[in-house]
């Protein structure tokens, strides 16, 4: 029997209380030419499981299992010094370049055609970024022509000559990356960036009117220019772009695990502030267009352990920020996904950064195995089951005191409804570090009784437990047998301390 909880959190789930519809692109990821994400991550021609294109089939299998449908490429900081022309044509003729972003030697053996071919074979929608750091309008519109024009022009005919007859059809484009950051090659002001992004976006759309464009928001909410950057960039670009980007990384600092487990509260405030700024610009411009958001970099990243790119030796395929994730990290990643879902009315796109090795849910060793990190599981299960409409739920119950956020609910939760099948998916995190937490959810207004199909939990007696090459399945989802719907149409469950859960319900036939 499950140990009884010390406290109980209560909520009501009602199909009339809706927040928004889940865009499948909310479950995106990110591949940057950084560390071992590309080379010995997704691509390793000498590996025993490499396919005919040099990409690792074992990693590709885990990517499919992860359930992501979108992948951003090629950066990230990398893109602000990248010449995309270096990565096309015969591989043996491609130059080796110094990547200033991560102080690495870039071989250019994987470029636009290789990556987009891989994405197509994995059934992933690509989200391409253009260099607005050291380059600009001409290079950006040329890349769109290379990727999307069927033929009969210089750049599209070069793509065909390079072996890709059909256009790649890339629809989603980032106008640079983190241009507010002093670390960024080509760092500039909001006014200068906004003017360049607007002009580049206009030229790119002249090549292909069907594309969607993402303007750079702040690199994080702690930037001194946060808020003012968003206001000015949108003032310059509002009519030309479809989305504004957000980036954020979270880590446990100074032993303050309680605040770390409540990182979702920090993300929630960040999104709310960007929405308020975007709506202010909309009002000032008297526009009928509502700006959507692209949270195209987010994850747990222990940045305090990273020495900085200037301290790195200049080498090829270095091991960079290969954090090993714990049960606690998995609970936080699951909580951050819930936060994104609760903002599904405005956040249309999101990218877990990154996909493999570099703070990724997947790890892979050169010539060796690949495995799932703890964070793989909440992402994969959320992407698989949390589809349809996000329902609004208000929680009452025990609270956890945090240094950074003050009191927060011990229960963090999000619920989705598949309106075609009636299936409900309840996601839940117990932020309490010592006590079990009871969950009581009243099911109201559905017109039919529900039954529990499955309750899976990520938890461990050691909240620092992790998956490693030696123990790749130390932490996996395990079933919880006692979760039920009572005769009073109330979902009852017990959530272990520092845990993430998915509870699936279906109408009784």
C-alpha cells in the first residue's frame, strides 16, 4: 500500500474551463553546432549503427520515442558567426572554420542539406535560424531561396546540383539569435536589431511569402534591457513577424532546492510579462494582430558549472555542458512543460535545448551506446498524451515556502482534454521534498464517468538518482496501482515527494 499523504491538494476539472489548444510545435527541440550535439550525437558515420547518410540510427530511434515534432537549427549562438554556404556541396571541399560562439573547430561535414534530410526522415518540422550577427539581408534571403524555391534560380539550382532535387520547404525561420546578449557575435541595440530583422524578414518573404518569422526577444528575463528590448523590437517588427522568442534556463543554486522545484513560477511570470509587453505594443499600434510567442530555448542547465567559452581550448567536437540529470531535474522539466501548456493560448512553439548530449534528454557515446536521461521521460510522456485542449484548474492545498518565490502550491499541475475521444491527461508534480501529497480532483460537467487507464510516476528514494551509461535505466516511469476515480466522480491519487506524474483517464464505455 502507498503511504498515506500528510496533506491533500484539491482542484476541479471541468471541460468548460479552457485555456487554449495545444500546438504540436510546443514539443519542439533544438540541435545546435555545439559540443557533441551534431558530431557523435545525431551524426557519426563510423558508428556501428550509422545509416547510409552517416546518422546514428540508435539516436534516431530515441528521437522518435521522445515524440518531438519540431527541431530548431543550427543555433543558438553558433548561428551568429555561421556562413551557411560552408555547409553545402561536396563534403571534401568544405572549409574548417573557427566557431567563435563555443570556441570550437567546425568541420562543416553536416550542413543544411544533411540536417534537413535527417529531419525529413525523422518526420520533424525544421525551424531554421539565419545569421543576423555577422551577416544580414542578402545571406538570409539567399538561404530561403536555396531551401524553398523549386528550381530555375541560381541558389535553387545549386541545391539541385548538390543532390537535393525537391525543395526543403522550410516554413519557420528565426531572425537571428539572442541579439541583446553581449556574448553574441554582432551584439547590437534593440533599435538596430529590430530594423535589420524587419528588412531581412521582408526580403525573405519576398522569396517565399508562405514562411513564418520569429523575432528575437530577450536572452532571459534577468537582462538589464528586458522589457524595453521586447517593446522596441516589436515596435520595429510587429507587422513583419509572427512570433517573439523567449529563452530561459533553470538550475538549483546555493542548495535552494525548494526554489528550484518552483522554477515553473519563474517561467510563468516571464511569459506573463512578455505577453503584457506585446499587448502594449499592439494597443499602441492599434493593431488587430495578436503576437504569439516562441519559447525556443528552455531547459535545466547548470550554468554555474560552465567556465565560459573563452576558457575553452580550441578543439574539434569538445564535450560541452553534458549535464547528467537527476530525478529532481526531471520533476522540474515536467513542471516547466506544464507551465508552457498553461500558456497554450499564447505560446505556440517551444524548444527543449538541446536534443542530444548538450544538456539533452538523450546521451550518446562515440562508438558506444545511447540512453535516455531522466528528463527524457516527462517530455516523452507529455508529448505523447497531453494533446488537445488545455483546461484551467485552480489548486488549493498545502504550500511550500521558497526563498526566491515565496509560498507556492506543493502541487503543480496541468490537464488536457482530447475532445474527440474524451480522454483526460492530468500532469502533476509534488514539490514537497519530504511528504507524500494527496491529489483530489473533482470531475465536473463531463456527462460520463471516467476510469483511470494508467498512472506513471518518476520518483526515487534518492532525488539525486540519475541514468548513466553504466545504469541507463536507473530511473524510469513506474506504475502507481492505487489511483482511482471514486463513486463521487473524484480522482484520487498519492504523489511521492519530488515526483512527476502522468495520470490518464478515459470515459467508461
